């Protein structure tokens, strides 16, 4: 073996290049990295780091558990979690303490994690607040996994997406979301359900935050008052999206109007607002607030979509 391969920086360059080679049907990148990991001890660690850098779903981690491996990877027993009406994990016993160690075998290598599956019962043995992904930079998860995978110690997180499985959040979930976001001090992008005033205030002074997307649930009542929101300055945010989904016709656009009237976005370039429906009067209020919004001085792109009047009215129109 050439002595240059013993230099970590040289190895890093080699594997970074391998990881950028376009995948083909005969030689996908994952298989190339796996083959390199098996070649020799020198190659093993950098290859495994790249293999586990970005993970979509919990199945790759659960597949490290000896008992679950056949259910996930063997073609004769595998159940598709994408196409089946019932998840493959239905009826499967939770992990034991020993199996939890197998599940977390490569967790420290993961930088990007996107959790789509819903198998919380399998992970009941893992204690809440445990920092199981200490080097995570990007995380997408449902409120189901907040206690498990978004602890206070996840200080290096830069990209966070939190969503609800049914489009709505409970009061406890919203409180937990606000609490956890408070500890994320390096966020660059954030997508989440509606936040309380204290968290809005915290985010307004977060210098790293560039993109903010809020998804207000079906039953989330307006939670921001003009008194509280006065002069909050989101200094570096360049993209702001606000989506409100109400299932009752007497709820209006109070929150987004409050934000436009009483918050500063001196760097904003893109603004998107989506509402399931508004009355014509409410729509007029939104556009009036938008026309007087100080952020209009820097805005380059505006996207607005909503249903006018009652969604149950056959004469309802979209804008």
C-alpha cells in the first residue's frame, strides 16, 4: 500500500471524490463505498463515515438489529412501508437494551437524518433526552420523535424541519417544539408548526437564521398579539413562508397580519403566504398589510395563495 494512503487528509480527498461519482445501475455509489470499507482497515472508517453521512428513514438503523434485519432487507419477508396499508413494524416487539446498542452502532456518523417512518414503539428502550446523534447537522422529523431525537444537547444543528403527522399539534407538542428550538442556536433553516411568542422573540435575534417556514395547524388559534410582536427584527432572514390551515370559517389572518405590521425583515427576498380560505374582507386586510410592510423594500419574490370565502360554498374561488 502506498504511504500516501496513510495520511488522513489524502484518504478524505479520495473518498470525497468517490462519493461524487454519479451512480449507475451496475455500480451505485453506496456499493462502491461498501466495497472500499471491506477492502482494508485503512479504508474502513472513512468509507463508513460517508456511507452513514445521510440517512433517510429509520430502516437503515433498524436493519443493524439482528432480529429485524430479515424483515427489512430479505426480499422473501420484507414488507414495503411505502405501499402497504400497515407498517412493516406492526406487531414487532420493541428493541431490547442490547438491540438498542445495535441500532445506535453508526449513529455518531450521521450528519443528515430524515425520519419518515412511524415506529416509536420499537424505540421505547432509548431514554428520552439521550443525545443519540451527536454530530447531526440536518434533521427532519415528526413531533412523534421530538423527545428521542431532538434533545437539548443537539447544539450543532443547522437545518431543522418539524412536522405533524395529522396536520395539527397538541398544546403539549407546541410547547415541546418551542422549548427544543430555543436550544438550537446555530439554525440556518427552520420549518415547523406555529410557535409561541417567546420563541418568535428568540428567533428574531438569531443571526444564523436565513429561512423560516411556519405551518399553522387546523386548530391552532391566533397566538401572537401586536403588543408582544412590536419591533422584532429578523435581521438576516431572506426567505419567509407562512401557511395557515383552518377548518373553521370564523378564524382570520390575524397572525400573519400581526407579523407584517409589527416585525422587521430588513434582508427578506422571498415571501410566501398560503391560506385554505379567507373572506374577501380578510384578503383585503392581508394585501393592505403587505403594501405597508417595510420588508417590501427588499422583496424580490411574493407568492400568495388562498381560497376566497367559504370552502364549502360551490362559488368559492381561489387566488
